C-alpha cells in the first residue's frame, strides 16, 4: 500500500468525491483503485465558512510500484509505513520474583498490559477500588459531599484520566509507534474505531469505564494479577557493600510484604503520602514546575461560533475546542489546559478539607458549557513562601495551602469558590449568576477569588483574559464563570531516572508516568508505561542470560 497525504476536500464532501480526489491525485483509473483506508483526518478552520478536511490515506492499488517510482520526489506519496508494535522481549521459561506495578492509571495499566503480553505475569497494586465501585464513591462527593480519601477522582482503577474528557492526543514524538499501540488496544477494549484516524481523538468518561474493565480482564487472562485497596506504605531496599541501593519489594498498608526486584512507580500526580515515603526512604526526588489557576466555563455555542463561524454545529466538527497562551508583562505565562468541550467542572480532591477542580466530558460532548483550566506557570522559586525548608516536596505544601483556602472560601462543605469573569476583571465580588450556570457539583459559592491564588497569579490571569478575548470573541464575557482552584495540572515533583529508566539512585525502581514527572495526559502516560514495561522486560531478560534463576515468587 502507499500513503497519500495532504488531500484536502470541502467539509460536506461525499464518499464519491473522496474517491475521485484519490484517482485524480494519483492519475489512475477507477479500476486501478482496489481500496483505501483513512490513516488520519483533520480539519483546517483558518477560513471561516470554508472549513476543509485534510486526509492521509492508505491506498491499495496493483500499480503501487509504478506510482511510487513516478512520484519518487513527492513527499505526499510514499510507501505506507509499518506502524505495528513489536515486543522487545519474552519472559524466560523460569522467572524469579514477578514485577510489581504500583498504580493502575493509564501508565500502570499499559505497563501491566505490555508485561502481561510478554509473559511476565505482573502484580499490579492500586490503593483505590475497581472502577465501578470507585465511580459510586466519586458520586458520593459530587452528590452528598462525602469524600472517600482512598477512592475518588484521583485514586482507583483507571486513574484520574477516567474522569476526564478522555483526550488521546499528545505532542510526544513516537518513532516506535507506542502511541499507535495504545490506540489499538483501546479499540480492542471498546473504543470507537475513529480514534485511530481523527486528529484529536477522545473517548469520554462512560466509555473509559467499560474499556478499563475489559483491559483488566485481558491482563488477568494473560496471568497478571490486579489487587485493589492495596496502598504501598514502604519500600524494601538493600544497600550493598559499595553503597548501591537495590529495591527488593514493598510493604503494604496491611503489613504484607511482596518481594520483587523490579518495581514500577506509576503513582499519578496526587499520591502525596507516597512521595513523602519515597523521600524519607532516600529515593532521589526533585521539585519541578507546574501550574495553578481556575476553571473557566462558557456556553459551548460561544466557542463553536468563534472557532467555526457559520459551520458551527456540523456533526463532523463536533464541539469546538481551543488552546490559548499568553506571555504576560511580568514574565508569567498563562495558558488554557485540559479543555473539555461540552463538559462539566468536577470536584477532584483526594484529601479531606480541600477543594480541587478538574474538567470532564462524555464522548458526545453535548453538555451546555465548555470548560478549561486557565492556569499560570510556577516554578520551585515560588514554593519558598509555603515551605522554606528546601524540601523537594515544597510544591505539595503550596498545593495543600491553596486547596485548603479554597475549601474555606467555598463554605467548608466541598462547595467551590466562584466568580463571574466580568466581576473578576473589575475587582468586585460576584453576587448572582448571569446566563452561564456553573456545572461544578456539589455546588459553588459566589464571591471574590482574589485571595484564592497568589497575587502574581491573579494579576497574570487578569491580564490574560482580555488577550484571549482577542483570539476567541466572547472569551471575556461578563457572565462566564471562574471556579477555583485548579492545582493538579501535573506532578509537583520529578522522581529522576537514568538512561535505563531506573531511579537515579535505587536500582530496580522504575519511576513512570505523570506522578514521576514524565507524562501529561492519558496518551503520554500510557506511552511511558509501555517504555517502562520494555525496560523491565529487557532487564529481566538480561539477568536471565547472566545469572542463576531464583525460585518462582
């Protein structure tokens, strides 16, 4: 097959028009076109009212060799690349202790799946519950104001990405087709086929729930084991005569010890107590930048009209999204993050007495409001006023302080503080809602958000909103709603690793995914999980070649 790229057609083209465009571009007759599949489809919305679809197609024709020779210098007509995923190793016939994976979000899910597919029978530990029980617990916070600290938006099967828009796109470079492997496995688990070719695929929460269950069943069918409500409270570490540190297993909250020479840390960005344990045990951790801000809600129709003009509402286009960045006069960068078209703002705390916001939407994206985080980048120098000890965990102290204050501003009942954009820009407290009704559950408390973030962050967001208005008409509309606070955009720490993807100072420990500071979002976390699984597999295979085999663990 050959790959034909950059083929543009009008938004409302027919299937026959697409076929004709292929024939015309290749200069062949209809009989020479055996078939084609869509490799990628995106849209070009730069011309309002004349949005075009852009295709990459894999074309099957008996004249392939002739056409490739004729178009040898055309970068848009090339052989179809091999995008198949290839396993790097297979488990030895006899194996020592089984690898452990801590965390069952996207990173841990794919680390466990790839290890299971290679025959390594991993044991996966998650402090939360299986996804359907976890969903019930999450609804307890949203509907009844009852938080379950070990089972919520952050903790449990599927990770934080389960209660999100289910976005499956990323800026990561992927020469080994790990991303394609992720999408393919999601389709096998029940995701729509279109995620393999649309430019910005998403799944939505409801579909993610059943997909995660199906993938769990696959891992178990391959000999893997998933244990829920199993919080890891300590690491077992040996120190050799040269001072080298080697992980030998974990201790669970129950007191049970599990032995393993290969432990994957797929923690997620909210496992604060586990970060504290790792730091106390001497695992090398450093503070890293992250971002803080608010959630902003507009009518989805406002965003659709601004982005798509008269073609807003077209079924192929769906609900419009956006990505905005403003570099402020004071040196702060403000940007939109985790935009959820046609979605809702959700309560996402994992600790009592704190308020955290996040965004979520279903596959249909048909809720009335659009929402996104509007956040300000901060770095470790900003953490000092919250923790001047020099600890790499100082960012956690900042997060907790802001989340506790948001809890107080909201009324100390898990309601979130909120303010109309017009009032925020004018510096006055909000007293009543306008046309935009907030979607956050269990509820919001109107007032002023001036104290919800540090002064520099408030000033930066006030500067950015009018700038965003110049890009999206209606963005700074008076009735749009700001809800606080968004503090968990990414991990506040990085658990550093070396070229073998092991901890910088603890052999056999594999920091992975968002919590370790190596991913941001479902796809990049899943891809990092695959890379970590490959590193573990290579190391076990190397040890099998070099030394005696231990008894089965």
